[in-house]
C-alpha cells in the first residue's frame, strides 16, 4: 500500500516539501468541556488525510479552526508559514491580521454537511459569488470557470436552477464546484455525505474521488465512509475524546490497527 511519501514522489512533490499547515499542541474548550486536548498535525501539499472517530470526538472542530470559524483555546496553527493564532508567553491568544486571515481563507475550500448554498441564487451564481466579491476576479473568467466546474460535477445542464430545485446529492455537488472555483490549496470536507439519503451518497463520493485523483490540492476529510477513506486517503487519523489516538497510512489504521479503541470503533462499520 503506497504511503503519503511514495504517493508524493509519484506526483513529483519533493519529500522535503514544507507542510502547508501545522497545528502545534492545539487545545479547544467550550466552557469547561475540553474538546481538543493537544493536537499536533501537519498537512503537506497534495496530501489526502481522513479524520475518523466517534461522534463528539472533536473532528469537525479541528477543521473548523483551519477555516478560522473557531478559535483555539491554546496552541499554534500555522498556515503557509504564518501563524493564524499564536499563544504569547502571558497565555494570551493573538490573532493574525485580517489580511493574512483573508489570504488563508482564500487558500482553503470547505464543504459542509448541510451544503450552505445561497438559496436566492442560481447554482451558477452560487459558484461565482466569492471569486467576484471576495477575490475581485474578472466576472467573465469566473463565469467560464464556474460553468466548467459545474459541468465537471455533472450539473452543466442545471446552471440556472435554484438550490431548492435540486436533490441533496446535487446540492452537495454544487457546494464542491463552488469550493473548487476558488482554486484552493486545501479542501476540507466535513461529513459531506452524512445528511444525504443513502442512494445519493455514491454520486458525491465519486466527485471527491475525482478531485483526489486528478487535483494536486491537499484534502482533509472528516468521514464515516471507511471503505472510501481506505481507497483515497494517504493518511488516516483516529481521534477519540479530543486526542489523536492513532495515525498512519490508511491500511495501517483501517485494516491493520492493533489499537483496541480503533478496532472497537471500526467494528461498527463491518
Ligand atoms: P465530531 O465532529 O467528532 O462529532 P465536534 O468537533 O463536532 O465533534 O464536537 C466536539 C464536541 O464539542 C461535541 O461535544 C460538541 O457538542 C462540542 N461543541 C462543538 N461546537 C460547539 C460550540 N460551538 N459550543 C459548544 N460546544 C460545542
């Protein structure tokens, strides 16, 4: 089974490539609920990472922090060599300046469980909104790129449909096209198939598989689709009660783990 490094060699990404993201001893509490208890994590260019673990273990919180939707309680998160937040010696959390935060958000695409499309816009307008209004890109270029992306996810014949006219699987494919139009360096997928009827899951996984196989961006997937993770992930992290209990290649964690907590969790999916 190829690991992250051999796969990166195949893609001609140097092994020494600096991680684009580093979490160092990141914790998060909501009140006295300690949700993350010291997360260390590096994401390299092009790497495909799956985060698995029981519900409530903190998986979503980890990726929401990268999108700056949640602040850590302590620790550092570094993106492209710059801190998003940094703990000063006095224990104070200092946030990066708005310009850097905007750059980071521009480099990261996120797809949510509940699609989060704009209901009053057509799906083409949904895809065009952020590149035009946030990145101030040329409208005609963005339109062309958006149409290509919607065609890529199989919705080229529905450009002027509104989200309410689409199935859940189609809405999720729009959400992916919308994220891809921003040309992110990292794509975050937060349980993107969990809210779908079972018969619609396959079409969404196919789009993710297509991105994983054909695009160079790094991907972090929070997922309960174990077969799928085994198939596409370079590295799998098992999170339990706010701690990364085990990590390794997809094979090491999903097939060959000796860890009892991992084994007992995976039994539910067999
Ligand atoms: P997972 O993705 O593994 O299911 P989450 O990261 O969504 O876990 O949540 C971890 C824990 O943090 C859960 O107990 C959840 O209820 C709690 N939590 C998440 N977000 C908030 C919030 N904004 N306020 C309070 N508690 C939260």
